[in-house]
């Protein structure tokens, strides 16, 4: 794993998804700058847009949360208030419902760290590329994620367009379904 190469790949995917979302989805609050931020899951994240002030954000991650020792792309929605994202997910059609849910009981500290987390049991291969809902609690606050872990590997110039297309399509499907 080359951290600098992985960061560059995440930024490129984020830029390409951002460009597609900007062209296709009115009503999103697109972020003007795409900033790489640490994820606390042995990787990084980039915020792309939001559904409005205080509403869920659209994000792309490249991290080891799904399986320690290997980074995977995750694309989806994050909400600082779990109820807001839970309401959105519950309004989606069956085809977009989650196949699995995670909570704080499903994560553990990553090896040799005090502040980075991974899943206690690595994500089963059959659950990659399917929606997953995650809800966590910290200091009395409940926050949540809804998205997909992309199984495609290795990540390079040839495979990134497919990741961008799958992420963009997922965001588009959810945004269209929510009305």
C-alpha cells in the first residue's frame, strides 16, 4: 500500500464524481473545494456535497474499515444526526435498502493504534457493492452512514472510471428515489 498513491487515487475519484454530480443533480450544495481528510479508518475521506445545511453529506472514502490491511473505496451519505439519514434510507425503495447494518459493536481498534477503527469481522465479499447502513454513538451523539464498499481492485487508471461510474450512479439513484 502506497499512501501517496492511494491519496492521489481518492482525490481523482472524488474530482470525477464531483464533476458528474455537479452536472446531473440540481439542488445539491456542491463543495467548492475537495479536501482530503483523515478518516480514522486507516485512510482518508473527501466531502463532495450536502443535501442542505445540517443535512446528510455525500462523501467518498478510501480506507481499511471493511478489511484491515487493504483499502477499499466507500461512497455514500454521512449524517451527524442519525435520524436524518435513517429517515432518508427508510423512504427508499426496496432495491436501495441495506443488505447489512453495522453499529459500534461491529468495530474494533485497528492493530497498533489507539484511534483508528476497522470492522471486527471483515466485510463478507457478498456484501461489497450493496448498500450498508451504519449507525454509531459517541459522547451521546448518534451519527450514521449509508453507502457501498466497492470491491473492485486494484485501483489504477484503468479501474477508476468504473468506480466513478458506480459511485455516481449510486448517488443519482438515491437522490432520484428520495424525490
